[in-house]
């Protein structure tokens, strides 16, 4: 069994970024998905870690269960915060590496928020928080 400290994955492996860009066609969207959102699109993107803090190999497809995405009005995330949403670590046999923030309906518009995430292993141990990112949902 892996130690709790070992589950605190290298967050440098997350390399999370907030992607901002205008939405402007260019892709084939099946009719069943509806129209693409207008305005600014924001996504949280990351590279799943491949080692634990103690450099033991980690297989994202086998060792990670899901990611927790946290949102606050300030960048001071604590152990008492509850995640806004959970995202599966693996979908269709591949690691999940991106999430569109507009998919969280409870987030207020017109406000600057801070976003962070944690990885949760199949043993339910959580990583440390990723460095918070400022996000202006306007």
C-alpha cells in the first residue's frame, strides 16, 4: 500500500492552465450536441502526473480515480473546501486532460473566481491543491 505522502503527486505534472479564447466555429459539431457557446470559452487543462512525490511510477489510467475541481472567490483553498465538481480521470480508455469550466452551472457570471484542482487516487488519497488560477467569468 502506498503511503499518504506518496499520493501527494507532483503538481508540476499537472501543468494546469486556464485557456481563454473566442469561440468561432471551425469544427464540425454534430447536431445532437447543439450550438457551440458564444463568447469566451474557458477550459482547465492539465497533464496527468506519472510519478508520486517519492518518484514511484504512477499510471494515470490505473492509479487515478478522478479529479476534484474547486472554485472560490479568493485563492486560499483549504482542506475544508468542497469540490464544485468531480471529473473522471479516465474516459474511453484515455486520461482526461481538459475540462470546460462553463459546464459548472452554479458558477456566477461577472465575477473573478479562483480555480484549483486535486487528483484522487483509486485508494481515495488526495493530492495537494494545484496552484490557484484566476478566472474572470464574464
